[in-house]
C-alpha cells in the first residue's frame, strides 16, 4: 500500500468576485462559503490549511476554526495563483511542499478528491496535477462555462477548452442532442503543485492560448510543462460562480438533509 501523501491546502478567497460579489461570505445553509470550503480541506487530512484573502471580513469569518490560518494578501493580484504564491511565501513552505489549490467556491469538495489531486502530482512526477470527471450529457459538453480536457495516454493533459473537445465529427454531423460513447471529460478546477513550481507558474507571462480561452492552466501547457489529469474518485459538484449556482447549492443541501444523508460540512 502506498504511503499517504503529505500536503497543504491553500484556498484563494477574493472578496470582489465579478459574477457574485462578496462570494466567500455568501451564506450556504446559514454559513459562509469560505468556512465550508476550509472545513472540507481539514477533513481531507491536510497538514496545514491556509486561506489567502484580501479582505479582513473574510479573515473574521474564519475566526474560531481551529487548524486554519489566514494570509492577508495584496488586493492587486490578477489571479488566484498569484495570491497563493504570496501565501506560500508568507507560510514559509519549502520548494518541495505539495500545495493543493482548492478554490474558495467549492463547498462540496470531497475529501477523497482533495487527496487524489495531491497523489496525482506525487505519483505522476508532473509539474502540476488536476482532476476531471466524465461528461454525462450533451448540454454539459456544449456549455462554454464547463471546461473540457483531453488527455494523452500517460494521463497528461493535451489541451483544455471551453469548446466540446474532442469533436466527434461523424456523430455530431447527425446530432448534437446526445453523446455517443465515453469520450469527454469535464475539468474540475482543483490543482496541486510543489511550492517551488507555484512560484515559477506565477512568474510566467500569460500565454496566447490562456488569453484566448480565459483558462489560466493553459499557461502551463504552452510553456511546455507536464500537467497530469486524474479522474476524481468521488462526485465533485460544480463550484459556485453565480446567484443561480448558489440557489441550486441551497436546494441540493436541503435535499440531502431531508433525505437523511450526511451533509458536507
């Protein structure tokens, strides 16, 4: 049996989200989103859990949650990666530290998935790792807000896109209403990298592909680095980006409570 992977979790939590202002403090089941996300990281067994934020109100919401530390970072960061690079410097992590970037809008992130992305990084030897899950319907495949990924035989990413890749020429010529075969993967926006590569990634200039697709992970591929893509071992519900997403999450949480299921913390 393989040894458990030692890792830390860093959660970028910017207050001024464009589509859902104040998102980290929006309530889900009466509790702030950022608090729920931090608890998911603790349940996954991370050695350290940090929230990297630019707003004291987010830090205040985490007061009293044992095991979670806060890095107050610059409001000027262009991306969560830049924010986490500053967090890593504040935390004093060595270059070899395995860092899991858990987005601050993932209140239902499964503990198994958080551990799996850290394991994918270590066992693949890639510079960076992420997760994916099969696409189950055509509506999801053709939704530009859902990022798709294509993998090589060694499970490294070939490309990420908002477009429906790979394009099944013959099947889509007949119909785009249903899928034919298990050819498509939805990208899950959780990442793992060593702290040293995190600094290198943040220092890279934005690539052309990244700017065209508005997908930061393409910067890694365009610069020639390996990015391993593992399948999530557990259901990984989409994150919360809009008021509609938040309403759906409230409904999902309520149904689990009514059904007597174990609600995610």
